[in-house]
């Protein structure tokens, strides 16, 4: 069965695709399980199928809607943007969790399309230089993926109120300090989050 939306605490997550330009060594796609959910999709949903799936997650009481799921949501850019309008129309905040490679994936600068659609963009930084990033995340774009995600953050800042980098806490204090320098240089917040096994 396809899980197009699921809820954890007061956040509803939207799962649009299995596709991703990375193959991160820590990705939950490898085990096909996240908490009690199987997120592998047999079919990518259209807008109406996502809306239909919301019956089960009590979207009315949710604090925020997050495009996240297994894969990289920007592969389904048009569906995501249309859903942003829907969620705004019912009074919900929207967030994109992304690997920051959406403009490489789509072949043009997608950030300008986020204006008025996304309230927050959270970009996984994952490492503090291009070589380390590629060793961990194995992007199909190679080392340029790291530079692209930094540029993407700068672009998103022009159109989205809250832009942040996120990094997992297992990388150690020295790396976290370097990540903070990168975030400061771009002018975005760094969120250090717990590693989920
Ligand atoms: S970017 Fe996210 S979805 Fe893609 S492989 Fe890495 S952890 Fe998995």
C-alpha cells in the first residue's frame, strides 16, 4: 500500500517519490522502514491522491506540513507546489526537507518558484566539503552537488522566509563547528539534529 502522507506528533509528512539523486550511506530507503511506516511507493501520487490520503492523518490539527518522505521531493516539483497552495488554503505552514540538488535535478533555478509556496526550506548539509559529501552521499552529480546545495540555500533565501541547513550530531564537534561557519557564510541557521538509525 502506498503511504502518501503520514503523521509523527504534530507534523504531517508528504511522501511524493522514491527517486533521489543521492544514495546516502545512512538512508532509510535501504531498509524500507521509518518508524512503523513503509514508505516505498509503487506509484507516485498526483495532487488529489495526496489530498485523499489526508483523511487518515488528521491534517486539521497538524502544526506543519513537511515534504520529505523517502526520496527527494523536488523531483515532483509541480505536485509539491500545487499542494503548497492547498495547504496554505487550509491555514497550514509548509516546509521542504531537501538534499538541495533540486536545481541540478530540474536543470534550472527552481528556488524562485518557492515564493509564496514554502514557508521553510531545510537543506541537508551532511558534510563540510565536497569530497566528504560525495563520499557519504554518492550524488549522481558528483562533487558539484555540494557546491550546488550551498548555492541553492543562497537562492532560497531570496524567496523563502526560513532557510536552514541541517546536519546530524554524530559528525563530531569539530565538523559541527565547520558546518556552522558554512551556514554563517550563507546567512542561514544550522540545525543540528539527532541521527536516526
Ligand atoms: S538525500 Fe535523503 S532520500 Fe536521498 S539518499 Fe540521502 S537520505 Fe536518502
